[in-house]
C-alpha cells in the first residue's frame, strides 16, 4: 500500500469536506442543546477530567478483544473447538468497547478542521464498517449457524479495523491530534525575564509576548496580571486572538477550549492538557515571567 498516496487521496476528497461541514455543527448543536449537562458530557468524552484524550484509551478495548477473538477463531479452525465460546465472548466485549470508542472519537472529531476532519471521517466510517461486520458475525454465532461465515466476517472486520487503526495512528503521529501542543523543544524560562513594560498592558486586555524561545499570553484582569503559554495545548491555536472571559479565563479562537488564567487548567475541551503557567512580577516597570515549577516542561 502506498501510504502517502492513500492519505493524499482521502485529503483530496471534496465530498468529505461537505459531509464534515454538515455533520460537525449538528453534533456540536446537540451538545449545546443539553446546556451545562451537555457541556459536562462533552468534556467527559474528550477526557478533560483525565488530562489525556479518553478515545485512544478506550480503543484498546475493541482492538484487544478482537485480536483475542482472531487468535481463538484461528485455534478453532485448527480443530480446537473448545476455544469457540471464548472467541464469541471476546467479540461481544469488543462490540461494547466499540460503542465507547465511537462516542469518544466522534466527540474529539468535532474539534478538528480541514484535512484532519476528512481523515477522521474516513477513520470513523471504517470503524462503523468493522463494527457492523463483527455485529453480524456475533449474530450468526448466536444462531449457531454458518459458523464458517461468522468467522470469515469477523476476520474481514479485523482487516477493516486494522486499516482504521492505521488512519487513527496517522491522525496522532502525522496530524498531531491528541498530543500536547505546548510540549515543545523550546526552553521555558526558569528565571524571571522581562517581557513587556507594565503600562503597555491595559486592564481587560491580553497580548502575546516572547519569553526567550517561547510565546507567552499576558492578560490583565481586575488589576491582576496573568501569564500562561500562548499556544493552545489542543491544536496550537493562538490564545491572544481568543476571548478574555469575565471569570478570568481565556477561550481559544480555534475550537473553543477554555483555560483558567490562574493555573492554566482546562475548564472546557476539546483540550485535555493544561497550559503551562508562569509566575509574574513587576520589576522596574517591566512585567517579568518565569515558568511555574509545577510541570515537566
Ligand atoms: S487549538 Fe483547538 S481549542 Fe485551541
């Protein structure tokens, strides 16, 4: 398989863009219609409570269960019929896990754009196909008919799920979905560095400044000055172009993640990783910042 060409072909499909434009807002509207509860559910499914995307953790369930089923099916085909109930149970476990993976994946997909959204849509469609094959296989196994067909369908489902897993891996490692975009090779200042004259930061405003190699978001709210990393941890959005909210938080302009200015924590996803936070002081009329020594960056 020519991997680059396959990805390129998917990214060139206009119909995927059109479908994404229609489906994505509909899902976001459904969460919005649920009010605060809908927002809490959305944050839960993203994994903001976990500090890590929930979707990749849940995908281990169907992948592991269906791999187990493939091995046990193989043993059965070699004449070891005692493994058949184990294979059937593994397929059932995988089907339950597939539902969780689909719901969390669909939620993460609402926080993607352009090529990532197209690849994510194909990833999801392949998963639906694999799940349908496994569900049909499970149904045939329960009927205790057409055992050979049932095993064939689950093997086919395994192939489709593997192709989908490849795309999922590309979304993470190639398109950087689900990784912390504030984790950079740039050196965060461990000692105070001057970044802006204090009188240049007006009340209720925020701006981007440079602290050595890293971009920092400065904000002044209720007379207090705050500093967190300027790059959104979700997909790298510029936080200074977002919205400074009344409760002392900032909303990213790209997909709406909300971060506390006080400690950089995630208030609303799709982001799951907190923003690095900086200590702030005013020295000789200059705002100075240094990385707060709580994280690993
Ligand atoms: S880049 Fe997606 S929410 Fe900031």
